[in-house]
């Protein structure tokens, strides 16, 4: 048997995959297209068989090769863009040539105004164009492709500006350009096959034109030059709204966000929700939610089924909404952001903002993540399973925008302690004080909350402890919790310089805003840029060990806690001041609990602002590619874009801790927990 195998002379199949278009007018290589070879068979195959003999991906020239094939008949298939298949016969020691020609027909068309009303003329390759002339770039290709595609334009000079409602077109602004301009358009499928078409022309200096008429002089703020990271910041803001607890919307009971999502799963029809679509394509479908929901509703109202459904739905909610993407609506068709709101922030049309994000992501991976992967894992092999070696591709390509500081500030707001007090009362455990403030709280078995609280209490062994969260707060930010429940910590790695760097950055922002508002001064952005680099490095140093899972687990648990506190039964038992405006339904119950227990009298609203504003600010610093930037305009744009969040954070920090970060004399670097303890002691001494 062995000698017979040794006598076999294997063959191979090789070829190129090109885009020739319906009119056979282009011959661009198709990069990263997968070729599958099925067989062998004794007779000619008419399609794919059950046995996959080998696979290969095309290189930068569209070439592929599959070696070590036994003689026989095979079927070769290419699934990229316009799927093709072909019968193949492999002979001993021979190379069988199989080329695939796809009917995409990608072509880059360049148009310039021709002087007529709305008219344009096509720019031929290597033509001279006067600098300052806007050039309209258009991607022409076969519109009947099988899979979703993404179009990206590229240039070595000028600025690309998106055209609203025209994803296949973009405008190139050539003001200030000179010399040769190289243009490209790339079309790619979600699973990575791509085609690139190119063009080029020459920019010549603009002719001098006489100035006439009345000339006036006014003082204005220094101009803001758009930078590629504007799209990332817009995605972070949209993400923060998408994963918020919610409020008034179009969901069941007029709700949106997490609250509306959970009400739809538990009380409505999950099939009515729209699953988000983005490049990651790793979202659990609606079928899983429908299956879990139906199972929980069939079981008796005892046991853990209802709580397990709530917990699973919470994780799916985060999976649907935590990625780097700009979405107009959530799963319940509630608007997340508006074009007017985003344009007011950036000063550019929302279509250009979305195009900026697409160009910033490049291959759907953040530049910072690309830098880390390329430096720490050169030549890595991707993997989609936690059981395999190599780099986990989903965590590199599909970053979940969750920051642990959100959990820290909600913990300081006494969110976790409030639900813990309720769960202790549910278990008939008296508080440590002489008089139990929750003695009147009795949740009857006819209320739905009764069974959900049972599941919550039974699941305690699977939740994070306060000490585990405290250790991770110290690892990532160098801040800890203080209280009776916290044990003495012996951290192995603490970010002791983070608070100093972060508060220094916030202080420098206030200095920059004063200079930026003064029209007689050009504000200096370099001190901001250096401070951003410092905080970026400190955040990166803390992104290890539990960083990938603990923030996720803490967010899931706290969202569930917020939902339990927002239930009507809780509102009945923990009456709050009805005239106080709150943004989310769980907040009044926490403030009431703080009053009953004698905790801090600072309203939960300020802690919530610290959590949401702090998360957005740190996400923009963590995932920006700050370490490679030397242009102050990036820092200026960052400070201007996040000004509402930065100033809101500074105000909320002063209200909660009593520390003013705008103090020109000194910047406070003490942990927030120290100030909160002092304020609580002063409150109780009155």
C-alpha cells in the first residue's frame, strides 16, 4: 500500500483570478479570492462534491496554486463577487491552468466641470488639471453582485469629501495640490476579496486672478481642518447612545435603548427587531432570541428561566450595538443620531463623516489595533476560536467599544449597593444598622419581579465580586473603591500615573478652550497632543489580562441591575421625589435608596454623567492612533469635538467630589474615592 502511494506523481492546479467586466475591458487582479477544489473523481464532475481537496487564496497579482493533487477529475470554484465554477482534469506531474474571469468591471471615472450648467467632462489619464478644480470620482461596476460590498476611494493628495446619498461617488478637493495625483478605488466583499482600479493625472498651479471689489477684515477663530479620526469619534458617540439604558422611543411602552430592547424580548415579539448589519457579521440572529423567549414563557413561573433569558438578551443587546459603526437607527427603528446633530459637531456633512470613518478603518480594523498586531504579532495567523492558538481575529477586527470607567462611576453612584440591599431584604437578611430602612419592602409572589429577583440571587456565584472589580479598576486606571465591602488590596500592577495624566489633559483642555475662544490668538494644540499621547500609552499598558472580558461582564451585570431597579414594583416600594427630572428610569430608585441608607446625598445624575462622558472621552483616546501623530490639528479637532463631554465631565466631577479640575494653581491627582469619603464624613457630621 505504501509503495503504491509512493509511485503516485501528484499534479497541481494554478491560475489567476481577474476582473474583466461584462465588456472584457478591464484586467485587474482580484486579491484574496478563495479558490476551492473538490474531488477527485473517476468521472467529470458537474459541480462541488462532498470532498474538499484543497483551497487557496489569490495573492496581490491574483495568482493562486493548489499542489499535491492526485490525478483525476475535480471541480474548481471561485465564490468572489460573481461566483464561477469549472471542471478540471489533473494529470500526473502536470500543472493544470484554470483562470477565472469575474464580471465586476470596476472602473474609476474622473469628472471635472466643463463650464455648462451642471455639466462634467471625463478626465483622461495623465491629463493636466488646474489646482483648485474639484474632481468628481465615480466607481463604475456591475450592480448585480451577489454579496454586499464596500467602496473605498484613495488619493495621495487633496481632500476627499463624501457626496450625500451617493456611496459610489466622492469629490476630490485639489486646492493647494501640485504634481502627480494617484487615485484609486477599491471594491471589497465582507469576507475580504477585493479589486482595485487606478487612475492618475497632473496638477498644475492655479492661475493668478485679479482681486477687485470691497475688501473687509474681520477676526475669526482659527480654522478647523478635518482629520480622518472624525469618523471614529462620531461612531463612539453613536455607540454610546445605542447601548444606553434608554428612555422615550418607539419600542414597547414608548421605550428605546436597552430598556426598550428587553421589553420587546420579554413582553413583545423579538422577531420585529432589526439585526444590525456591519462588516463584522458576527451578531446572533433574532431566531436565538425568539427561541429563548418562547422557552422561558412555556416554563412554569419558578426557577431560573426568566432571569437566564434576561441575562442572555442583555449580552445579545451588547453584541448588536458595541461595534465601530455609524448606524442611523437601533433595533427598534429609533433614531440614534441625526445628520443635523453630527454636522453641527464636525462642521462637515454627515455623508462625509461616514466616508471619513470608512477611510479611517481601511480594512475594517482600527489603525491602533493594526499597529499593535503588526508590531507584536508579525506574520500572525488569524483564528476565530478561543480554543485555537494565534490571534483572535474577532477581537482585532470587531472591537467592542466598552470602557470600564462606566462601571466604576456607576458603582460610586451606589447602583450595585442599591440592588444588593434589595436582594438582602429579599432573602430576609437584616441590615447592619439598628433600624432596617427596608423593613417595609415586601415583594409579593404575584409580581413578575419576584421570580426575576429569585434568579438574580441564585446567580450570585456567577457575578463579579466588588473586590474583582476593584482590582481591575486599579489595573486599568489606578483608582480603587473604598468601603466596608472592600478588602485590603495587594495589586500586582497599578496605573498609578493614569489619574495624573488624565486630569492634566482635562485641565489643559480648559486652557485650550479659553485660547480658542480668543479671536486674537491662535491656540496651541501641541501641549494637548502630547498629553493625549501620554494618556493613550497609559491606557494601552492597562489593556491586558481581564481587559477583554471583565468590562463586558461588569456592563452586562449593571445593565441588568438598572433594569431591575427600573421595574414598576421598585418604583412602588422606593418612592422618589416626583418633580426631580431624571434621564433614565432606574435613577430615582437609587437616589431614594441612598437617602434611606444614609449614603451620599449627591444625585446619581452627576455620577451617570461622569460614567457616560468619561467612557466616550477614554474610548476616543484608547483607540485613536495618537502615538504616530505629529499634527496639532488632530488634537485641536479632538478637543473641539468632545468639548461638551469634557466640560460636562469636569462639572460633574466638581459636583460629585468637590474638586475643580480647572483650578489654574494646581491639578488634583488624588483618587475620587478619597474625596467621596471625605464629603460623606462631612455630610454625616452635620
